[in-house]
């Protein structure tokens, strides 16, 4: 179905996407005209490895996880995407098959721009291409950092680092993903993650509140694990 985005409705996807910041109302309406939208139920696969990489996806609402599978079938969570973020940006450069999987973590609506239309878009608005490149650079930096942490840091250090990065000003963490997905993203099993969280709590470094909330009880000692 057509997205029919309008500036007067903040619920529509185009105007809330950072890569389109700075464009005029007329330019945004032009982008909306080439955008389509699709709804996905929780757990529904958006695309799979081997599918054509021929479009840019923008998260309008919900949450999407990007994963890769090892030859043994083990899932590695690459990233979790929230509203306003995008995936499939490589369609800007070439239409090679997907190498990962995208799954709706929650009921989600995605807006889509076909690769050929995206190329026309960035030709008309170079600022969009620059912002896509900036996001690609950020993701590459995150991937390199994760590889470094997995290779050089212990399980405890990786978990401590993740908690420190996710904590808000009150030193509280509200997980936006399941513990299984967090474990996968950190390169450990869910069982290992659960054991380490329990160990941190026993050592009074953190307090576990339900399934998603974690309170950092001793910031200095948790940070000291990284030394």
C-alpha cells in the first residue's frame, strides 16, 4: 500500500527519518510519493539471506532485529533497529542478495523505497547520500568495536561494558531486546548471560528488576571490571 506521508502527521515515516533531515516540505512529499509501506506481525520474517537486496527499508513503527546464522545454525544478532532507523542501504550501491535476516521483534510497519528510486533520490539530494554514508561509517565502527571486545575482553568485561553503555542518567538499564538477543549480540549464550547477571547481582554490582530492568548499584566497581 502507499505510504501517503504528510508533514502534518508525525506518524508517517519519511519526515521522522534522520537521513531526510534538512529537506523541504516539497522534497519530503516527493520522497513520500515513491515510498510504500507494509505491516509485519511480531515474529514475521521481513527478508531472508539470499533474497534480492533491491530496496531500502525504514522502520516506521515497531522494532526489527538483524541477524546472521552460522553454518551450524547459531544466531548472531547484528543490531536492533527502532523507528526512524533504516536497513537495506546497500541497495544504493548494488543489488546483491541479502546476507542476513530481518525479523519483526514487535508488530511493525516498514516504509520501503526501491533501489532504483533510491539512486535517483540521492542524485537529486546529495545530502541524503552523505547521511547514509555517515550511518554506514557508524555501523562499521560498532562492528569493529564488537569484534575487538569479543576477541580481547572476557565475558564479564563485555557484559559490564554493555550495561555501562545502555544505562541512563539514573544508572538504570531498560532492555529494548530480550536477554537472548542481548546475549547473541555480545557473543555469548543466554545461559552464560543469565549466570553472569546473577553473579553481578550477588556481588552487589547490579539489581535485577523483572525481565527487562537492571539497576547499576555500584558504578565504580562495575567500571573497574574494564581495566
